[in-house]
C-alpha cells in the first residue's frame, strides 16, 4: 500500500469516525405540552375542555394528499375500537389556517369519526402549539411539510407519548385505553 493510499484511508477513517457524532440526531427532550386555545366550528376550543378524557392530537391540513387522510382514518378506527367506558377525543390541528376554516374542518373530520374535532388558529398560535408538542412543519407556496405522529395526552391534558406515523389503529386504541386506565 502506497503512502498516498494509506493517507487517504486514514483521512476517510477519520471522517467516518469523527463525523459519526455529527451525523447522529441530537438528543431531544420530550415535548413540554400544555394548554392551548384554538378555533373550532363552535368557537374557541380549549384543551382544558377535554379534561377527564384521553386526547389524541394530530397535526396536518385538509388538502394533504395522502399522509393526513391515512392517519386520520387510523385515528378514527382507533376511536371506533374503544370500549364505551373510555372517554377519548381526537383533535386534528390544521396547520393551514388560510384554507382550513373551522367549517371546512368540521366537514373534513366528519368523514373519519364523530369524536374527531378539527381546530386551527392564527399562524402565531399554531407556531406556539407546535413548539409545545414538538411538531415540525414548514409552509411553502405549494405545500405544507410536517411531521406525522399521534400525540397522546392523559386525562389531565399532560403529554404522555408520541406514536409514529404508520401506527396501527389497534395499537393506538391500546395506548388510549392504557392512559384511560392510568391513575
């Protein structure tokens, strides 16, 4: 092995080993969660309105071509699978207040389940609530890119866990029941 080849190997190895830490995602603290107020079809909706219920938050927008309707279908199926004794509420928080009016959201969420309520707010309110719950999003002229997950809150409105996109309805239902049964 020539000196040049050995040197390149050492440089590449240094980059790989040294760069490994840089490429790792940063440690992320759990979301702080917390109360919020947004607009629904009947007026102001406060998270506190749902105390004594397990709440599942999902962030998206009604003109999303695939991810949002698929995820809301999963949420609707999970709500439908719950025993009658479990009080749970789904909240679909629209990141597109320019197009998603409370009326539009009511029509849209009605396709998925009666216990799914669509809410939205001003860009400032949405920036605050997405920060509270660790949701990433970016609005461009043509689309809204956003993280896709189910955020489960306990009966006191406290963040408990985040389930990833692709979760099955029965798994989401199981987690809802788990937090319903928790003291």
